[in-house]
C-alpha cells in the first residue's frame, strides 16, 4: 500500500517514504424569477429536487463567503490573485456578479481551514490546484493532513495511520465531513440556477418554525 501523497513545492522538505510530489503548478439582466431551494427540475416530479452540490446551481459571492466562513475581502483577493476564481461565472465584463460552484465553495472552506492551521498561502495554492484537478466524486473520500508546512493527500485510513506514526504533529481535514456540513449550510442559503438564472431561496428550518408559530397565533 502506498503512502499519502505530499502536496508541496519542490523546495519544501519531503514527506514520508512513498509519497509523491505534485508540481506547482455581469451586465444587468432582467429580474430573475424566484423559486424554492432545493429546486424542482423542470418537467420532473416534485419529489426530485436539485441538491446543493448539483452542477445546475451556483452561489454568489456573499453566499460563498457565508458558507465558507471567510470575508468578502478574502474572496475578492483570492479571485483577483488567481488562488481560486469562480468556475461558473467570473466578474468580467465589469459589473458581472461572480458565481461559484459547489466545488468552488468546498475548496474555499478547505483553504480557510488550512490558513487557520498556519499553512502558507504558497503551499495552499499547490493544494488548490490539485483539488481542482480531481473529479468532484473523488473529493468526498479524501483526507488532507498537514504539519503546518506540507499538505498530504490520504485516500485510506492506513495512509493516515502511517503519517501519524511518523511522529510529526499533524492535523487532518476529512473532506467528506466538510462536504456534508457545506450541503447543510448551502441548503439554507440562496442559490442561482446556472441554466435559467432563477433565484432559489434557501429553506431555513428556523424560518419555517417561525412561520408555523405565526400561523398558530
């Protein structure tokens, strides 16, 4: 069994034996219709809904910030410097609102956690490039480990154990757990249909409880 993959720059120290290194690699529109989120797909039974991770949904900057736990200044800076640009719609031409995919927001949330753990922005860029190159379905089974300098990709429990046995002080990010947390958060926030531009309103359980209380009065 191979060890975890180190996501680091060539000049950084090497990880455990068997690791492999990754190289460094909107104009104004008509007012959109308003729907409910998760949204029912056109022509489909009401029971079939679009989940937060669907490619049919995009998230504007303020929503992405709220879900990822970052400031708008951070979001704007990372987009302008190329750390992570929105994959659905960029801010060009001038006046266009950025639109982020579920994967984009997921990576933003991971970037925030890596920054909080003291990983350098330079090493985070390498990790982001690798995460963006993976299939979305592959991310759910991924665990990222870091000692604060190097980021390692672990795809099995044994790889995590091997890394921990190295005696280094490391922390881990279970991407699947972050994914589930993000789906719950985005389900309560607004989204936009990427095919129709329809605005979809989040379903906040707190709002529903308030509506029920008001009806009972």
